[in-house]
């Protein structure tokens, strides 16, 4: 028996569960590695103008200064403020995205004897992305509001 015959077919419950779990784990890893950068970016975008005045001139913090300030004032966990909202969002996104993609692809591609065309896959991906965006927009708003909170 070759290796490919051991894999569940793409239409089975096992394959859908495997794809959803793999996507969720990958999304969580990506989120945890990139979230500190996003938090610093949001903080820099929302820093009050004129917060620091040096010799009568407005001084905006650089990225390094922002990170150092956050670490000193709020601790290392401040880099992960707001991470729970998008973490649930990643799980929810994958729970919606993978089945939506497969369902739209199934509707668009009716000839099961051939592979879907690139156009059909692109349309299925776009439709699934649209569905996911409706769910993730409120999650992103909550995340940004949590990231700009100052203090411990």
C-alpha cells in the first residue's frame, strides 16, 4: 500500500478535520510570532501627539523606544495584549474558511471526473474569504481596542 492511499480523501470527515486542525495550529503559531509586532505598530499609530516634549519639540517614539517603554512600564506580556481575541478569531476563521471553500468549490465544479479549474478554485477562495471577513472584522476591532490599553 503506498503512502498516498493512507491519507483520507479530501471529501471525508477525517480530511476536513485534519485540514481544519492543521490550519488552526498554523494560524495560532503565526499569530503568536507576529502579534508583538502588531501590538507595537498599533501603539505607535495611536500614540498621543506631543506625548514627549524635548526642548519644545514634539518627539515621537521609535519602534525600539516603544518596545523598551512597553517592557519597562507594562512587562513582557504587554506585547501580547489583545492576543486572545484574534486567537479565537483564527480558530473561528479556520472552522468557517475550510468548509466554506470546499462547499463553494463543490457547487462550482460539478464534473467529479476532472480537477477544478484555477478559476473555480479562485472563486471558491474568494467566496470563503468573504464569509470569513464578515466574522473576523469585529474580532480585529476588539483586538485593536485591547492593544491600545495602557497599564498592566
